[in-house]
C-alpha cells in the first residue's frame, strides 16, 4: 500500500468481530506539541482520509442472533471480498459436514408407569392373591379362585371365548406363543388352535393341577403385555369375584418415563425413537419411545372464571435403555426432562452460529481464511441447532476455516 505524503496511515477500522479503537489523543504530559525549527507551532493535524473498500463497507453494528454475535458487513456484487494480512479474524473454526438435530425438551415423570387393572373372566371365591410389590411373569399364577390357579400370559388380546381345535384368531395365536415360551412343543404357533395345540394344553393343565380338557376358557388365564408388578388388590381373599371384574392393579416391572405430550407435538415422536432423559441429579440416560397414545385427553388447567386453561395431551412412554438403568437410583415418580428430536438434517455443511456475518445488503456471509488471505462468501442458512447453523455457499466445503470471535 502507498500513502499520500503528509497523511497518517489511512487503513479503515474493521468490525470483523473486534472493533479497533481509535488512536488516543495525545496528552501534554506525554506528547508535547511538535514544533518546527523556528519554534512556530504547526497547525492542527490533517483529517484522516478514509480509504474506500469496493467490496466491503465495515459498519460498527453488532447483530445478535440467538446467543452469538453476528457482525455486519457489506459485500460487492460478486458476494465476496478478499483481504490480505490485516483482515485476519481473531480466531477460526472448521466447516464440518455432519447431521444436525434440533432438540425439543418436554417434561415427564420417572416411575413404574400408570396403574392398570388386571381383568379376569373367572367367577368364584378368591382364595389367594400375590402381595403388593410382587412380580408375576408369564406362566406364573396371578391369583387363585376356588383354589384353582389362574396363570398370566403375555399378549394384547383379552380372552373372550373358548379356544378348542378349529378356532382361529389372534387369541389362539396368543395362547400358542405362551405355550411355546413355556417350553411346550409338538404344535405350530400360528393363529389356528389345532389338535396338537390341545394336546400341549392338556400337558400344561396337568402341571397346573386342573382338569385336563385341552380347551382354554376365558376364566382360565389373564393377559398382560409383559411382566407385571402388583400394586394393590381390587378384591381380597374370601371375597367373591365376578366375570369381567378387576382383580388387582399393576404397573410395569421396569421404571419408565411417562410424558403427557402436548397433542400439537404428536408428530415429533414415533415408537422406536431414541431420546435423552435428564435425571434430577443432572445425569443423562438414553431411552427409547415404546408407545405413543392415539387418544388425546384434556388436562385441567385450573383456569379461573370464564374457562379452563387446560391443554390437550397424549400419553407417551419411554423405556430407559439397559446400559443406563444403573443411573436411575431409587427415583420413583421423579420429574425428568426428555429431549426429543424435533427436526433433523443429514449430511449438511455447518459452522458455529458466531461465524455468520450480517451483510449490509441483506443476508449472511462467512469469512473464509486461507493462510493470510480472507474471503467473505455470501451464504444461505438452514437449520439452527446446538450452537451451529446449516449453510450453503459457493465454493464452501468441509474442512474450510472460517473466522469467529476469540
């Protein structure tokens, strides 16, 4: 650069990310006025003449985007400007190509889930019940009526009819799967209750000590989705039981998170999605969505006169992954935060949000640094998440260095 004789250094102040302060005015104590040989004081110093930058016009304005500072710039018609040396930013970051996910945090409750009633088609006098806190697994007795054991099997379809050779349907398949899981063989576990199925049932009935009919009646078994944890009794030993009545209440045996999710966010979660659960002590546990309710309910919001401020919610359950179950301690009914993925972008270029420059003509750019050369490139922004932003711009690639604040 050349300078006009008699002028000071006329490089313009830059506002890339750190604004250079103006030269301090001289003070008499440390900077006596300069005089010529004849001691005639010089006139006031000439005004500094700013240099014109054709591609960038620095402005002393900081635009705040989210929590990161974004500096304002102007760019030329080509959307970029190249500087050498003095235009270097105070620090750099790397352009990366990766997946970007935006999280939405909702509140849930960690415990054993909601209590549910265990229904039975049996009638008679209850003669035995498991104690509260007991666990009942497939094939084990859920209770006894008139001294006859009533085992639990896993499934989704309550028994509603007698199953005998020739019966077809999901309830028949349910019983056959239970028999196979308990070690009985000689039949095909499909949806048809065959003679071979009846023969296996007779062997099971002999083991239970009940009449060997080969037929399964609705009173003979109770159905639940998995192992159950008994929480209370709906009837007590010695009391009569009527068909279709609840016998006891239960929860799941493993702790899970139950979320009353705003129905507007139902599309954000699907069964099988992975989530992060933040426990009361700050520890993080991985979880998996196991169910998403389809029937919405309205919570009472406690609104005053003139209406209820309640919201419409659906039930979502999350199972804590086995590898993180030791983090749960003794929490039961504890409030937790659950981070669900609200949006995801795959294989995109990203930079820290603080790398964005607000261009004076509108939009944003980034300052690409190569050695001692910087080039401001206009970019289009996409999703913002976790302190980073998706960008696209001419010539940008993973591994490029871009300017950021120190």
